[in-house]
C-alpha cells in the first residue's frame, strides 16, 4: 500500500513539473527536417588533428578520426574509413584527403584491391579512387611515410612491400599511375626536392630519386651511411621543420636531413642533453615519438625506463628541444602514459598525446599545462597528423 | 604445402642456421633480458592492461611436456621472445599451428629464444596465420632486437601475411625451426 502511495506521489510530481515547463515555454520546439548531414569547412582550422586508428582488433575496419583538440566540446568532427593497415594523407592545397587502403571482395578473402580513395574535405564523402596495381601496397603498423605527396601535391608516392620494396608514383590530377620504381633494400618515402623522394636503406644509407616530368625515375643518389641500425637506429617518422626532417634514434640522438634539394643531405645531429630521473635512462619511446611546431621546436616522447626493446613502450614525458641551441627547454610531465605525440601548427601550439585507451590528452605546448582530455576517439591511435 | 612453401621453409631454416654466431649470441642476450618484460604497449589498449598476460584472463594452456615449459597463452612463454600479435594458442591454433581455416604465411621473421628447461637456444619462426580477421585474444608484443621498417627482416610491425591467398592477419605462431647453437 505504501508503495502505491509513493508511485501516485511521483506521478503527481511529474505532472506538475510538466505543467510548469509548458507554461515557461509556450511554443514547442520546431519540427526538424530529416536527412540532415553535417558538413565541415573546406579548410580545417589548425587546431584539428587527423588521428589514425589502426584498429588492431579488426584490421579491415581501420579508420581515422578528425578531432578538434582546441575546442571545449564537439571535438570529434568526423571519421574516414582507412581499411587494412591503411594510411591517411591530407592535402594542404587540394581540398582532398587521400587514403591508401586494401580491400578483399569478401572482406577477408577473394580478390584483393589496393586503392587510393579520395575524400572531400568538406563533405567527407568519397569523391573518387585510383586503383593501385599489383596487390603490393605495404601492410604494416601505420607509418606516415608510406604514403606521401610530391610535385606540389600533384602526385602521390605509395610505398610497396612484397617483401620486395618499390614505390608507385600516382598522378592525382589525371587519376592514373605514372610509374613503379624498384627500391631494393630501402624503405618508405620522404618527399625530396621539387619532384622526387628519398628512402632509408638497410645498410644505413639513404637513396634519393628525382622524378622527371612524366614520373619516371632519374639516377639514384646514395648517401654515406649515417643510420646505425644495429646499435642505435632512427625511428622512421621524422618531425618536419620546413623541408628539414628531424629524426630521433632509439637512444635519443637527433639527426637532421635536408630534403629541399634534388638529393637529401645529412646535416648532422646532436644528442638530446641527458636529464635526471631515468631508470636506467631516458629514451624516446612510443610509436610517433617526435613532432615539431611552427617555430621549429621539437617535441619528443620520452620513456624513463629506456633499455633495448623499450622503443615502442610509450612515454611519460614530452621533452621540448630547441635544435638551434641544442638544449632541452622544457620537460612536460604527461598526465597519462602516452603512445604518440603531435604538435598542432597553431600560433600558440597545443601538444597532443595519444593514450593506449584511445583518448587524447591535450597540453599547452608553451607552458606544458594540461588543457583537456578528448575521450575515446580511436581504438589504437598510432599516428596523428596536425592540419596545416 | 605447395612446392613454393617447402622451398621458402627450407630457405628460412637455412638462413636461420647460417646466421652468425655473434648475432645469435646478441639475440640470445635479448631473449634473456626479455624474460621479465612488462609490455606497456602502443598497439592496443588490451596490451596496456596486459602486464605480461596478453591482456586477457585466458585459462592457462601448457604442453604437458616438461622440456617445453610455460603457459602458451602468456607473453612470457619462452618461444615468444620476439613475437608481435595475437597468440594463436588463444585463437584455435597452438604455438606452432594455425587456427582452423586460416593459412600459414611461408614468409616470416625469426627470433632466437632460450628454452629454460633444456638451456638450449632455439631458432623460432613467427609465422602469421592469415585469411580471417584479427583474432583479438592474447595480444603480445615483445621488441628485444626489433629494428625499424628500414630493416624488414628484423621488424615485427610488418604484416607477414605475404605469399598467402589473403593478406588478412589473424594471429601469430612461434614454430621451432631448430637448435640455434651447439651447447658448449
């Protein structure tokens, strides 16, 4: 009986609350049209970051999230499929986003198709695709330098791995394949000069190939060996400051490579100055461990438990290094263990640190102050690319 | 197994045996230091929670053979000293065989792991199993002597479902190819 009484009271409360509400708002909410789909600006603000989700638990269903790390809310602005160890590459000038990906006609079996899918930045709808021949697009945990642009963003360079290495040159204007270039013993593509690329090679050298107007390879120029792969190899993803790529090694040595000319030049490097607190020592750790802001400061994700084999373990601090002064100007203690970092290209940059739970922690890069967490944007946020 | 598969298997074993003593010793060093590794790993949230358990509370599976000790569902099982991926032991296969309906990749990367029971070092081939999507159980990533993509044969980030009818990755095995060194 007491229960019935309580329920009646509750119902009366609801009714009275409803009556009061209607009095406050004499007009109902307007009817809303259906089939409304949000659009994005053609050019993304520089607080936006492309977060690639490898989705290791379902690799054919990889994707990327477009995240505004500078906003208070509504941070996740859209998603793009990036299937099967895919790559996402935003253009800075063409209003398009390129995705290198691989499909099977029956999802996991059947006919293999490798494509560059072309997405419209404004609608996030697929515009077109360019089929990549040979079923040889390299499949490995995402590295940004397996898909790059050259020739004023008119051409794309696709790294293939079968396990033989090669590069496919793709004309994005004509939507066609221009050439396939064998690259024995070398990996990935670093755009070089006005029209060409460099690859890092297994003997510690790098090879630069200039392309002619039809996309065919000119003579290869090979450097002296500079990458000590056995003892202290360079991580494959550099931080770009203009056309200079700053690479960092497993043990914390920085190396600058100039990609502005027709052949890449080794500009030398320096060791990140030793810092206290490592057990046994601080080393870079994670997946995308180095990034640069517009001013040319470098951000490096550091792991205090650095040993052989710790290079993918992530890090607990981001160190801000001034490559001109060769100093550590700031140590940013991260709130959470992080996997990859990326600096936005804003006037006042933000530093984004991705976590293994798929959330992003955002810091003021200048002060190191924690700004916000953007929760659950990806399953496996391995690589990030700031809008430019 | 096709003629091509047999050929590449033979080649893998030959290359593995021909690897220099010095580099084998280096690899063994890596394997030894790896025994206590705690995988705080970038590849998946499961790994971050893993603490050497592959992320999932999977019931233990042992071979029952005292000369092949350890739990094959755990990252610290001796053969997994350079593995990266889902353990096939948790996915319908075993440490040395693929789950039903998948295809074993003939091309692979290798490690040299010390068996704590007989104190021998074995060459272990990490053949991927292919043709079905990610198993999703017992993710394990150990990186002793792992090198970046610039040296593919020493890199465990590559999808080694190469030379199979489908390049879709399911899980990874750890097959004994032979003894690495004569014991002194």
